[in-house]
C-alpha cells in the first residue's frame, strides 16, 4: 500500500475481519491470509496510538514548562 493507512480505516478493516471470523464467513483457505492481515492491522493501530500518546505527552510537558 503506497498511502499510509489511517487509524480509523485500519480499525474498521480489523473490525470487519473479526466480525467475519466470528460469523464463519471465511473459508479455510482465507483464514490464514485474514489472520496475517489482522496481525498487520493490530500492529499499525498500536503504533499509531503509541505515537499519538507520545505527542500528547510532549505537548503536555511543554505546557507545564510555560
């Protein structure tokens, strides 16, 4: 994927995969591929949340110094 995926898009895609897994909508051949995609999406979401948390902490620290 050339364009960096937004958190909201990744979360929605992950939610869709989970819903389909829970409802047995994937055949056995698709499950492994979807689990790999889910794993990638989870990492992307965690990374984005960690980055946002670090940015918020930095802003708060800067405000505390003023």
